[in-house]
C-alpha cells in the first residue's frame, strides 16, 4: 500500500515522501493518526503541485537544518553509566541520554530525531541526528563506566581474595603431601623391624 506521509517518521520516511507500507499499518495506524494519506493518483498530483509551490520554503528548511548540523560538527559525547563488574550496563544508553548530554552542552536537539542502537556495554557507538531528509549528522558516543574506581577496587579485591585462596590451597596441598610422606616413613619404620 502506497502512503504519502504527512510528517517525518524516523525509520519510515520524511514528510511528503511516498512510501510502501503493509496494508494494516497504513489503514490502522498511519491514516487514522493523520500521519499519512493513501497515495491515489489525484493525491500524487496535489503533492507534486504543493512541492512545486513550496520549493523555496523547503530550501529554507534545508538551510536551517544544515545550520543546526554545523553546530554539531566536532561534537563527541562521553556518557557515564553504571556498569557491573562484567562490563554490562545497568539498563542501556539510547537516544534520550544522547539528547540529555547535548542539552548539557547547550545544544537543544529533540530526542525523536536521534537514532542510536541501544548501548548495553561500555564502548564506542554512533548516534544519528536526522535534521532533514538530506541532512543527517553522525555523532560519536563513548559509553564509559561511571563507577570505574569502584569496579577497579572490586576487581583488585577479588584478585586478592583469589590469590589468598590459591595460597591457602597450595599450603593445604603442601601440608597434605608432607603428611603423606610422614605416613609413608612411619609405615616403612613399622615394616622394617618386622623384617629384621
């Protein structure tokens, strides 16, 4: 089913795009919500005429989007999140956190135009900011451990406990070996007089 979009829908298309969608999605969601109309031949003619008349307005929108995108040039985000000892995040880092970090830098960006695969581990990710269908900015996002010092201390403590346990086990094995050697000597001593 062909639909003409009435607004931007990230992952599907932008306003005035003609997209193919499943019939149920178009009939049950897009059309009733006012997000799209059926792309009939008459609707396509009306769209073409509107686009022709709005060409200068669309150019201005694109210029404004490029201006916003220029403000994000060279911006790299570092987001601190709580992390378990295994490196897994408690929760995840997504578009909402990216929008919050941008707001802290004084750059207001609607989280609805940001797409990013949810980060579930520490590492490097890329967030895409869709200002316009032709203006998309890639933002590098580094997810770091908020509790890095605690994790290092926990890892050091765990290593110390393991080392102590290994030392204790080694000492027990050594004592067991010494006891076995004493037992063997004692048995030899008992057997020796009987032979004589």
